[in-house]
C-alpha cells in the first residue's frame, strides 16, 4: 500500500534533516538518539527469498514500530521484536517484483516519535517458471464433510505461476499466495505466504503464517486432473483439507 501523504512527508523531512552516512550500498539516517540497521545492507543482488530484519539500537520497550518499504511504498509493519518482514521466521520473497534495481528501506519509530532510517538498493531476478504441467488454473470443490469444522467448503481456485501458488477461497474474500519449491519430479514444498508491496492482510497464508514449517505434497497429473497428496506431517491447520485431493484444470 502507498504511504499516506503525511508519512511520505515525514520520510522526506527525515532524510533531509538528519545526518546521512554512506555504508557500502546503504544510506543510513538517524536522529541524535538512536539508529537502525538492515540485514539487506551490503546486498547487491537478492536471492529468490531472504530473511529481512530491522535492528534498532533502542531497547524494544522504546520502539513503537518498524516499517519496511520497497521503492518508497510501505510493504510491512512490525510492532514486536524481532522486527522481521513477513512474520517471524518468514522471508522476503522476490518473485512478485519486477526484475531490476529496487530500494529497500527500514524505518524505526520510537515511542517518543523519533525516527531512524536506513536504505539500500539491490537487484532482483526474474522468477523461475513452474513445472510446465502444473502451470495454469485449477479448481477443487470441497464438501462440508471434507472441510469439517474448518468452514472451508465450496469451490476453491488454484493458480500456478512463477510468482508461486495462489489460492482463492469460495467467497474470493481471502486468498493465499504461497512460495513453493519443486524438490523432485513429483514433490512440491509449500514454504509460507508471500507478503507483497501491495499487501492485503486478507491475502497471505491463512494456514502457516507464524511460526512456519515447510509442508510437502506429492503431485500427479492425468489428463485434466491434478492429484495432491500430503507427503509428511500436517504442519498447518486446515491446509491439507484444501490442498490434498483432486483438482480439475479450468
């Protein structure tokens, strides 16, 4: 989401009013009272996914929030230490970003209103295409008996692309854009929800946000049918009720 005008103005004022020091490819700005560092500093090229944390010099009792901005737009807000982009233990996944140079900024806001900022630029690469047989759109109807008490019955949609696997629930009011890895010819690993610059709180991983443990599925395609089978323990509440089963290409 875009920063409100008053927040953008505050960032501009901060940049011009405080001491600015070059540190590698990062620009650090701070008030007289504290500073903040970013784990992306000195990164010139980002991998497919990477942990991104902001680390204020103040104790957590004196920090109101830490904002993560990509190309000047706020992408994530964290109120509790450790100050991590995309929930604790999750990753900045770059598949949704246009390949090329981007600016990554961390702004720490103290309880007294003081602010510290650090910014750096790094490149992202184009995402890898999914397995050709899986690419496209799939649908699966989940009966009330299959859904149980989860309330996830109805027609679900799955869209497979280089961005990841995007699930839309029957009401289309909530979705999940999931980072996946293709481990072998017929095994896929779900690795957590992808937080984007235009992040909608309703569209993230509704099953495995925090903490997250990877979940694996066997997949098989015959004709226009995709069969997903859980390959390991259930680690995300309700996920296998939606994922595991027969999907039809749409």
